[in-house]
């Protein structure tokens, strides 16, 4: 249960699923398939989908590498949050977007596991949100040449520790895409 009062709603937060980020992503096809399924589930249940898009020297705003992958298409009026730091809350309007929609619980998915996903999960929990990681809908690139574990191990470790994360008055944990049930179904 979130510590944020009057925030009964849930959102699906899709983080940095951009061409340049996903180009060398581990298990790209399966992760994208799960992300597409999550977005469809959220939309059909009337749950907000909030998009986060990173800008950096390697991902210059407006460039092809900065664009979201073609498999995922944001709809109006789904919010888009622009960021320049790992934590999607840091120096962005994400908090204002979530507050205006009464959102206190987040399902987090996207890229990269060992950077923006972890930072955003921790940022959410420290700000009072419930934060659930979709265990099979996040990915990272292979940074083992720089001393990091191979990508599958990074993802597994993140799922392990977030699955046991706890904070007073908030919930954390992991869920598989197939287990995500948003509840209310919006008539077609």
C-alpha cells in the first residue's frame, strides 16, 4: 500500500525503450513482446501508460536513436516524460504527472535494467510509491567487457533483489507479464 494519500490508481511506466537503447538489448524480441502485451493490457483495463524517454549525448533529442522502438506506439493523451538522469523522477515532471492522475502504484518495465530501471525503482520507493518490477519486461545491453556480469545475470539479480525489497508502508516486488492483471476492463 502506497504511503501517498489519495493516490489509489496504478500506472504502467515504460522506461527508455528507444532505438539506441534497445539496439543491443539482451533478449530484445521476447522483452518487446512482453512490453507490447503489457501496454495492451493496461489500455484495455483503463490503466494509465506513462512513457519515459531519455536524452543524452548518445541519445540526442529528435534523432533516430532517441525515438521509441516502432513496436511500441504512444497514444495521445498518454503522458511522455523527458529525462536526462537514470531516475525517471530526477529533474522531470513525472511526479506532477502521477499526482495529477492519482497514481500511487507503479509497474515498471523497459531499459536498461542496471541503470534507469534500478534508479527509477529506488526513486519511486523513496518518494512513497509502490513499485513493482515486471520481471520479464526489462533488459540491458552486454557490458561484460567493462567488468559487469553478463546481461542475463544482471536481469536475474535485479529480479532477485527487487522481489525481496521492502519499505515501510510501501510494496515492492516482481511479477511476470502473464501474471499482470490490472482489474477493471474498459468496454471496447
